[in-house]
C-alpha cells in the first residue's frame, strides 16, 4: 500500500474511524446531542477528500477497491444521504427511546459498508461491504425492541438477507471457478452461453435482487419497512439500495449485459414484474410505510429499465434516477418520522387525514416527495423518469418503455390517495391527532432543503447531470 | 422584446406565489393580487399586440435558451397569431375565474389563487412552447394545480372526479411522451441530430407505420384533453364537481389546449399519418357532436348539462382540424374562442344559481325568470349563443367548419348539421326548465349584483364582438394557420412526392 493509496482511501478510512470514535465517546459520556454532532462531523470529514481525490484519476487500491469518479460520486451521494438521515433521526430518537446513541454507530457502519460497495472492484470487497451494511441494518430494523413488529421485521430481514448472501456467495464461487478471477473488470460475457458462468451470474443477480427487493425477491420489503422504525426504514430504502445499485452497475455495465440474451431477458422480466408488481400491490395498502415499500420495488424496476438500455446513457440515466429516488424517499420517510410519536410511527393513512390544514409545511414536503415519486413535472422524479425513458426508447426497448409508462399510471393512484387524504378537510370535532407532534427546527430545515432540492432538480438539473456524465466516462 | 415570452409565464408563477403568501394574512389581498397580476398580464399582451401588428412573418416573437443541453432539451418559446388569440382567451377567462370566485371561495383563499394562476401560467407555456419536452412539461404541470382546485374546493363528489381527471389526462400525456421520444430518435436516425425542437422536427422522414404509431401517441393525449368521444368520460365528472372557476378554466381553456396541440403539433408533424387517420378522427368528431347533444337531454344536473354541451361543441373542433383546409381551420379556431367564452359564461351563471339555491337539480328549478329577470335574460342570451344563433360567435365558427368540411366530406357534415338542430333543442329546453314556466318551488333570491353583472357584461360583449365582427380574430390567426398548412404540405411532398395534394386536405 502506497501513500497514494492511503490518500485515495481517505474517505473510507474516515468513515471507518468515525464509528470507533463515537463508540468510545459513548462509553465515557452518553449524550445524544454530542453523538449526533460527532456523527455529522465524521460524515462531513469523509465528504471533504472527495473533492481532492477527484483530480487524481482512477486509483486502484489493491485488487479490491478502485477509487474513481464513479466511486467518488456514489460515496459522496451515500454520505450525503446518511447525513440527512442522521439529522432526521435525531428528533425521532429523542421522542422515542432511551437507547439513542448506538443508532448513530450503526448508521455510520451501514454507511461504511455502502461506501465500500460503491468502491468495490472485486467479489471479496463486494461481499465484505454488503455484510458490513447488512449486519448494521439487522440491528437497526429491530431497534425498537419493545415493539413486536420491529423484532419481527428484524428477524425477517436477518433470515432473508442471510439467505441471499448464501446465493451471492455460491454465485461468486461459480464465477470464480469459471473465470479464475474475482476482479470485476475481468468479467466478460460471451455470446455463446457458458452454463457455469451463466448460473453463477444468475445467482449473483438473485442476491442483488433480494437487496434491491425486486420482484420476485421482494417479499420481505413491506414487512421490514413496516416494522422498522422510520429512520431505519429510511436507511434500508436509501443507503442500502443506492449502494447495491452502485455495485450492480459497476459489475454488469462493463460486462455488457446485452451480449447474453438469457440474462437480458431474465432481467427484463424482473424489471417488468417489479414495476407492475410494486405498483399493483401498493394499491391495496393502507399503511404509508408499506406503500413506500411497494413503491420502492417499482422504482428499482425503473432503475433496471434504465440499466438495460446499456451504454453510457444507461448508467447516467439509472444514476440520475437513483439520485431523484433517494431525495424523494428521504423526504417521504422524513415526514413519516417527523409525524411519529413515542408510541408508534405515523404509518396509517388516517394519520395523514387533513394534515395540510394542521401542518401545512410537512404536508407540502410530503406532497412534493410523492409527486416526485409519481413522476410529475416540476419535480426531480419526472426528469428521472424522462431520462430513463429516453435511454430505453433510444435503445429500442419499447416493451420496457411502455411497461414503465403503464405502471406509473397505476402508481399515480396510490400516491394521490395519500395526497388526497392530506388535503381532505378534517372533521370539525376531531381534535389534534395523537400522532402529530410539532416538527423540530432540525427536521423542518432538512425536509425543507430536500423539498427545494426535489423541485430544483426537477427544473434545472443541468449541473448534476454534468457531474453524472463526467463520472460515467470513468466506468465505460 | 423576445425576452417577454418567458416573462409572460414567470409573471403568473410569481403572481401565484405572492397571492399564496398574501393569503396567509388577508383574503382580499390575495384576490386583488391575482386580479392585478392578470390585468397587467392582459395589458402586456395588448401592448405586445400593438408592437407586432403588421409583421409579415408567421412567428412574431421567438425566444430560445439551452435548458438541459446534455439531453437535448431547450427552452424555445415563440408567439404567432394562433397563440396570441389563445393567450388573450387565457387572460380573459382568468380574470373571469378570479372575479367569479370573489365571494364563493372563502377557504384557503391564498392557496386557491396560487393554483389558479399556476394553471394559467402552465397554459400560457403550453400555447408558447415549441420544444416538445418543454411543451410536455407545461402540459403536465397544469394538472397538479387543477387537481387541487377540484379536489379541495370542489363539490360533493370532488375526490372521485379529481382522481379520474388526473389519471385520464396523465395516461394520455404519458403516451404522448413516448411518442415524443420516439420522434426524437426517428429524427436522429434520419438526420443525425438530436433535437426536440418543433421547427427542426417538422418534415422528419419516417415509415408510414412508425408515423401512425407516433401520431396515435399524440392523438391520445390531445383527444383526452379535448374530451373527444370515447375518451370524454372524465369531463362531465370533473366539470360538474369543480368549483366555478375550475369549470370555467377547464371548459374554456383546457379543452382548447387539446385542440391547439392537434393544430400545432399533431398534423404538421405527422401530415401523412394524420391524412390516413382523418376519416376516423372526423367520425369521432361527428359522433361527438351528436352523442354529446343527445346526452345533454338526459341530464338533470344543470352543471352536468353544460358540461355535456362542451363535448358536442368540441366535436366541431375535431372535425374542423382534420378537414385541414383554411376555411375549416379558421372555423375550428373560432369555435375554440367562442366556446371558451360562451361555456365559461354558462358555468359562471350556473355558479351564481348554485350560490343562491344550493342546488343544481333541474327538477327543483323553474320559473326563475320572475325571481331574477336580469339573470334570465343573460341565460337566454347564452343559450342562444350556444345553439349557434347567427350574429353570435359560435355561429361563425361552426358554420365555417361545416362549409370547409362540406367540399370533401359531405356525409359527416350532414350528421354534424343535425347537431345544430339538437343544440337548438337542448339550449331552449334548458331555459324552459330553469327560467321559464311557473315558479313552483317558491324560489326567492336576489338578482345579479354589480360584480356579477360586470363579469357577464364582459363575456357577453366578447360573444357579440366575435359574432358581429370576427374579421380581426380571423386575420390574426390566418397567417399562423397558413404556415401550419405549408409545414404539413411541404412535409408531405418531401415524404411522398407522387401523392397529389387535393385542395389542401392533409
């Protein structure tokens, strides 16, 4: 390891050191606010070297990791998301439980795992990153120990994630047996199918599919989202999925999925099933967290459509879509968390009835977030969808494009249902709902920034698209 | 000078924001702000009209700015005679919508006017945009505020109506989006340049099958907006459940956006496909005229009745557009303007009645003339305008459409002419059931107030003006319509030089 390697790795090193520091500080002095400040400081510090490292060009650190524009972009994105999630978690934890500080340690660990995934260039680092991420998430899902649903969610996530890890490992082993290497960049798909390689890659895709909750590996998502406390669900929906998309693109885009018809058709089927499955299953839900779970299944389907288009445009489209999805999901879960009280999360649709008349700003943020998820113009989600459609139509994938359009029309219905509930006139005699605590300044500020970001990206995304295109050049 | 085009859009957006903020402190202030914003907007338009009068080019103003160059999206706004007329309609009906909500809307006044002005801003954008993505952007952007307008301030069944409206129009819009993207790549394959710019996309070569599919994508969006039969079912619900201002805007402006889309984009971009599709579209128009009129009879809800007349009138527009000769096109534009003003006025009148009677049920009305003679007079006048009485605006438009279409499409014109008779029957029958006859239910309520009378006077003056002296409006639109015809014809010749062009039909 050279000094250059160490400088390149600085963001990851800082991310790894912060949880240790926080853990030590907790051992001596339990202070919620101090822990939060240290966490945010660590995340900020990890963000700074991203700018200096950018000028260096791709830097391979051992065979395991590569620090290039792509990795830096995703690390930056995930660190930002973790930052926002930590800020949003603070008031929630303050209201909820007496074991608050450990949450941040786990959050930092999850972020570290996610960052490793974004920079991984090798099956070993892929698996390591995924496990760091998953172990942190198991605990986070079950964080409200007194709540049965939380425990149930935690167990479900543990069992299924472990199973999916087994699939992943077997797949890696098969690919290794065939290729003789575990580095991503040596992986080349041949037009003539090689059964061992195909099965190996298929198993890896099963593992990734579990993590992204793509149909038919989506069963866990609604229960886990419902059971997990809002900030933990936020992390599963954002940091976890974002980082797995990052490693997925890194692994499969250079391999050129189009050259293997079997994988291509299998992934197309998964994409279509996820889009329709997610959107159709969400229709029958009355729980906002479950709605968001099903909606995120559909959204990962859209990302997959972008990916399947192949080429630079595809990575740019998928990445931009992920950015818009992350911002909207953060905002939506942030509002859910802000509305939750010490007894339960505000996840029933009735909790949102007439919200606009009581908490107009929170309702406005949630409206913007849901409109963005639904893909309505003036919000980021619209341009994200447009970008993905552009890529898929450009590649001539009309069935996928048409499925995307059709399923997002179905999706409109349940987003609008929540919005309609928020804008409904509250009954006169009904007092203040039990689950509407006043949002704190921190929450309000973060959510406000997210809403502005969603609209800003929806009106003028040129800077971020420029950034994404520059980083794509690294990958292809 | 060209920079005024984006300002026309931004002005209304800013006005909406200001009204929202002001509404938190004072309800009247919000109303005055939005009224003031619209009057200034109208003033700017009038000034613009004087400045560009007499210019010989079709596009009098043109504004371009790179928006998201990586994806080939640009901001391209341009003004011609057709957009100018429709912008005038936007401002006129916008002022009417604000004025007629002055007393009726008492809840969340600021947010109401925010939504109202944003719809108008998006419509302004729709009538100016020449970049297809920008057009789609504005096209969809008007849905959300309109959805809120219906969903929050509407009548009893508002949530269902708002949802239905939203999903119908969104589904149509997304099909158009796919077609836009398809056109983008077809154009790239033909010429090697990626662009969404309307003027560059004109005359793109494509195979007949591709052209037909893309044309159908556009047609889906525009037909839903235009409420052409059989995709009209959202209209009666949405128009009936919306607050008066929402109904005025939907009937007066939203339906016109669909017609405008066909005129501006659908036929010029896909002349060949439109020609092959024209018989179907014209039959849809003819069916719409008659079917809308017949359905009008069976209504017992006054507002729903007015809503169904729109379907009938929009049939004429569809017929006129797909006839595609200058006479019929002029007629279609006139019907758009006339219907906008007339139906807007009818909805305002229904709003007055509802505010006073708290019902729209025709069976509980009758004999209202003795109660409110001024209102009755206005109603009779509007009914006469709606049935196409010569000398009033609708007659000019519908007559021109029939004249234009008669040359090549006699049978459809005969069917459409039946619509004229039906219109006379339902319009008079409506008066019969509301204002005429004995006052069996003992209604007592005040006649038109000064504010209400002023709104009506404005609209009645517009109807009479357009009816007696339509020439200025026709002249304004003429060059724009001729240019669009040229686009279509030249593109068609480029695509298939052997095909004879018969008298300007597409």
